[in-house]
C-alpha cells in the first residue's frame, strides 16, 4: 500500500500546486503532459503489455487489451474525459465543467481512471525483484501533470480553492481504492487471470497515450509540434532506461 499511497500523494501535490499557483501556464502544463505521456508509453510497451502477453494466448491478449482500450473510449464518448490531462487544451477557455451534473460525470470518469492506476501498481507488486519499481516511476511521472490539470480544470470552472481540493482529493483517493481491490484480488488468482488484468490495464494506458497525442494533432490541425514530440521522446527514452535498469537480469517466468 505504500507504493499506491506514494502515487496518490504525487497527484495531490500536483493539485495543490495548481491551487496555490493558479497562474501555471498552459504551455508549461502541456510540456509536463507530453513528458508523462512518453513515460506512460514506455511503461505500457516495455512492462505491462509484454507481461500480459507472456501469460496469455494471442487471442486472449488482444481480447483483454482491446477491452481495456474500448472501455475508456466509451467513457470518453458518453461520460467525460477519462483523464484531465487529455482535456488540457480546453483549460483556460470556456469552463470545462459547466454544471454540477458535469462535475459528477467527470468525477465518475476520473475515478475509474485512478482505480486503474492503483490496480496497475498492485499488480506490479506481484512482479519479482524491482520490476514494479519501474511501473511506479512511469505512473508517478504521469500523476503529477494529472493532478495539475485536475486542479486547474476545477478552478477554471469557477470552483473555489477549498471545493477544488476536496473534489480532487475524493477523485485521487480512488487510486488507493484500486490498490486495495488489486491487493485483495491478486492474492488468489491464476496466471491467466493475472495476465488478463495486465492486458486490460495496458489497453487502457495505451488509450491515454493515443488520446493525448491525437488530441494535440487535432488542436494543431494535423501538425504535431517538434517541441511536444521532443518531450514525449524524452519521457519515453528516460523511462525506458529506468525500466531496463530495474528489469536487468530478471526472468519473466513469474509463475513457473
């Protein structure tokens, strides 16, 4: 639970930073989001999805990874942005949260996202040696701009600092809930079920990466900025190196 608590605290640091420094620039936030996107992509491609594939057949791997991807697509389509960082381009324009009903929908969508983060860390704790540390690093980098974006989104929609902190706290604490559920469930599952959870989480994280990337493309009418691409590359490269160091010499035959 310490790892899950650390992840939650990182997000709350981002929220508090946004509340205290209400003038955080959209450009600075965008850089952090691109950096975090690269880190999350590295964790997904190097750790989560390969770990899932090792325990699943190709058909099961595609099924569960696709399910994780599709569910977040549906949440985005019918409820709200599943991650505040995905909606950062709207911050500072019209209020993203127009009324209380929208606020509740946002809370539901983000609660699902945070629960997946906690579940991923809980699953990572079952990995041998230091492999779970790499996942914690990648998700920790992702959580900071997530908290910043959430705080700015609430403030920009007209909520005062106290209300913004309370809502953000309630949402981000769902990371702990996901961790508790994961630790309780993952103690008594077989390798195939474990791989299914990893595939589901990995598919969801892949959606978040693509959502930020294509959101930037839409925002710039098809032209991706070299600076944004560079920050994603730095996040991808740096986290890949960290994962390589954490995984060095570790066998992936977890259940054999």
